[in-house]
C-alpha cells in the first residue's frame, strides 16, 4: 500500500496543524459560515455549485498569495452582499495534546488597498501574507490543475514554486524581490526606446539584485526537486512514479558550477543582453522562464502526452510526496483535495485515505457523492454544503 511504503517514519507526525474552527464572511457565496472541527480529515459533499470549492479557496488564503483560484482579491467578495470586504478567520492548533490554538485571520478590510489583504497571526498584524508561510503549509489539488502538464510553463513554475516554498519559507520573498528588480529593469530598458537613456549604474544594481535573488531561487528549486524526487522514488504504491527535472538557465548552470560563479555569469549575461532585452521589452533569460518537466516513470512518456487519468495520477503522486516530506519534517500541511477522489478507482481511493490518516494531516476533500468516502468511515468529519450554508452531517 502507498501509505505503508511511503511513510516509514509516520508515527512521529502527530504535530500536524489542524483547523479547529473556520469562519468566512462575505466570501464568494457565503454571507457568513462557521465550521467547528475536531482535527480529523474533513469531507465536504454537496451538489454542483453548492460552495465546496469556495470553502477550500477560503482555506487556501491561510497560505501566502492569491489562493487556489489565483483570483483578484476583489473578485472574492460576495456579489450581492453590498459590502466590498471579505474575511476568513481560523483557529489552528497542533494535533498534539495541549497544542495552543493560534488565530489567523485575513481578508480585505474597508479602507485598505483593493488588492492587498490584511493578515493577522495571533492578533499581530503582519506586513505581508508571506508571514503565513512560517506558520503553516497549505497544499492543494484542484480540477483546474488537470491541464498543468498540457499548458505553458507559467502554471507549472508557479506550482513548483509553491512546493519549494513549503521547504524554504523565504522563497516567496526572494521571488518577489527578483520580480521587482526584473520589472524595474524592463521599465528602464523600454524607456530607452523613447530616447530616455537609463543610468548604467542603476541598471548594474538591478541586474546584481536579479542575479543574487535569481541564483537563490534556482538553488532552492533544485534542492526541492531533489527532495521530491527521492520521495517519489520511495513510492511503489498505486500512484505512478513521476520523474521530475527543472529546465532553466540558472538551474542548469548550478548543476556544474558553484553558486557564486553562476551569480557572476548571470549578471554578465544580463549586462550583455540589454540591447536584445530592450527590443523584447523584458529579460529573455532567467529563473522567471524556468519550467518543471515531468515524465511517467514507467512508460517514460512526457506527462503532457499521457492520458488525462495518468496526468491526474502523476499530479497526485507529486502532491502526496510533497505532503509526506513536509510531514516528515514536522510540519504536515493542510491538504485541500478538490474533486480528487471522484477520479480514482476503489483501490486508489482506499490507498489515498490510508495515506492521509497515516500522515496525520488534516485533509479537506470534496465530492458530489458521499458514498465515494465510505472507505474513510469514522476517520473523517463530514459536512453537507448547500448554497451558502454548511452543516454537520453524520458519518
Ligand atoms: N464573488 C461571488 N459572490 C457570490 N457568489 C459567488 C461568487 N463567486 C462565485 N460564486 C458562486 O459560488 C457558487 C459555488 O461555487 P463553488 O465553486 O464553491 O461550487 P462547488 O460546490 O465547488 O461546485 P462544483 O461541484 O460544481 O465544483 C457558484 O454558484 C458561484 O457562482
Ligand atoms: Mg467545486
């Protein structure tokens, strides 16, 4: 079984964080909803359009960023509610006896900038949502991700950066710092097209920042890739073995060159590419162009050429390997699995449920049909979702 094979050290994972209560206000279809949880995995069932994914999205705001739909923050506000604000609040505590609950709240508050959410952890207002990464990992798998291998590199890179952030809480901050320098350099170069010559020393400084942060970003991704690959190798359960690689200028250079030299090389590459990047209006090379490559371990087929079901199974493998590694490191994530089990046969569903329980993570699973969760039995807490309301349902 996957759970037995992949989790040799699972007994020490009882420190997983779990949501004890969740409150959402003016969020998507919810005027106000509250759930009280006992720490077990959670099953949400309800008709199409009932509000299941919306609850997972609310939970995804307990991680840095724009949530699992990558929505604009103002889009999340309940339409027809008359307010322009929304909030998600949760109390989290570790599964260990005596774990002290911490309250996290986030949302758009009246009078704050439209695309900036407020984050409070334990009553303290944080300067950015990045602080959430220090406290909790949230991993999600949604139907939107079914096309991850068939689409462009941006979504795959974003997915793998979230994986990397789970192992390296500073990764998100470095990505932001790199992006700021990159965009400022692009702006200066574009201005040169209209005859405004940029200060070369300012360009030097921006390129130095891009090189410094870029190399750290690529190194973190390489480290995360090695970890995930090792975890995937240990998995001989019912989900396929995924082979992963990173395709990127700096990631490639780091395989054979010390990081300090890669930093110097990239700075020189950027300086030499000013004319070309000016024409293009942006930097054509760097970690913002990297891609995650995935193959099916048994067939060696690129993931993009695998069947829909195989692609889903590869994605589940990667997500479970990620969850296992975080749990093994003492920080089991919240796992948000939206409509995942409907695609699995009975054997794989059972393996997934056993895995989740052994992991000790609070997994949140959705489906339209409660019978799909029978093998989970009393190991989960069940809720029924109807339009704008969520209520306890007996197992
Ligand atoms: N900002 C908003 N304000 C009010 N309602 C919204 C908002 N955004 C989305 N909705 C509505 O929320 C409802 C529930 O959406 P959700 O995606 O959570 O459903 P679901 O239960 O996951 O359905 P499915 O089983 O089809 O995936 C939808 O009818 C959608 O139109
Ligand atoms: Mg849904």
